[in-house]
C-alpha cells in the first residue's frame, strides 16, 4: 500500500519509535482505568521516552498531536504511575503544522496496519479496521470466538457490541 511504501522510506530517514498496544494489553489497561485516553497517553509517553533516549542530541522539541488537554495528559500518566517525558508543544492538528508529526502519523499508521494484518492472519479472518458498521464487527467477532479468545483480537470495553458477540 501507499502508506507502507511511504513509511518504509521515512524510516530510512528519521529515528523512530512506535508503541503498538496489542488488544490484550489494551483490555487490561482499559479495565483498570476505564478511559481510552489514558491508554493513548501511556502509549504516546512510552514512544516519546524511548525515542528521546535514542537521539544523539538534546537540541529538539517534543511535539504531541493533542487528543486531550495538557493537564489531562499529564494527570492520566500520573494516575497510571508512569513517569512523564517532557513535552514542549501540545497542539491540535499538529500533523498539518509539524513535519515530524506528519511523519510520525504515517509511521504509526503503517505499524497499525502491520499489526492488524498479523492479528487477522492469526484470527483466520480479516479484522475490521477503525469504525465500521456494528453488524460487521459482530459478525467478525462471532467468527473469532469460535476459534480463539476474543480478547486477543478486539477491544472489549464496548459492552453493547461485546455482549452481542458473546450472546449476553
């Protein structure tokens, strides 16, 4: 795909670090905190921490594409007992203002697609990516539970959908 091709080229040019949150880990964290933004904050912080350790210089600014307020971002990390990496700029639509964030978005999307391909192969069915019709998610979920544990392949905190898949 185009994303994979561009990501491959970018990874030759820039230092990268990606945090892919597998469904089993996601489900564990969401059960503990009941807030998907905490999961995002933990993953972003993990990548930023590892990335800043890799950099040879200290002459950089850390930019985060805003998905929550600055205060909430750091509060979520504190609640999760995670040591926060310093962030210089938190801005909405940062990918349209900072080349580094645009590159990170492409590389992250490639990592997501790669992970979904691997999970789909393991599940034996093509897993839906992103928001799709509820009936499609339920159909795929019912196929998966015949073969494996649903928690290995899906976010389980959507009670109405999970309940229908598990016939609850």
